[in-house]
C-alpha cells in the first residue's frame, strides 16, 4: 500500500486547514492498511481501510461527516475539482475528488487550494478528541 503524491498533498492541506486534527489524521494515515481508488469518469474515490486502534474524531451522532476542504486546479482539467473527505464513525472512509478528472490517473501538475469553511465544517475542530 502506498499513497500517491496528490493524496499526501491533500492530506497535508486538510491538516494545515484543521491543525487541531493533526494527531488524529496522522494516526489514521499511519494505520492505513490499504487504499483503493475508483475512477468514475468524473472524479476519483480514494477509499481507506484503517486499523480500528487509531485515534478517532468524536462521535457526532451521525454515521457520516462530509467535509469539503480543497479545490484542485490543473491545466489537464476542463474545470476545478472539489476535494471532500468523508469520516465514518470517526475514521476517514474516503476522499472524493469531484470534477475535472476525465482519465484514470492523477494530473502530472496541479495546484491545491484550501476552500473557505461552510456548513458542518465550521465545527469539525470542536469535535476532535
């Protein structure tokens, strides 16, 4: 199992945007057993299998917590791609990259920019351990 550079860059942007979650996210990344990638034609789903003994964000009384956190631009895209991380029961379930991806690979060059907080992500740092 190995991460692609863009995946590591996305995780770094998420941690930079939400520094209180650094230890939790690092724990989960270190304990990732496998990564499966599914290219949908319009985007990519990056599914994580993480050992159960990792640190977790607190239960939010919701099974899934979706956080839109970054925008990806590339000359290889027709338009920008949105990055969303999805937590299930306190662990990263998957990262979704929506739009822009029309082939089964990551772009060779890209720029990732954090996006402004909105909706549920205003409180994500308040629910961490």
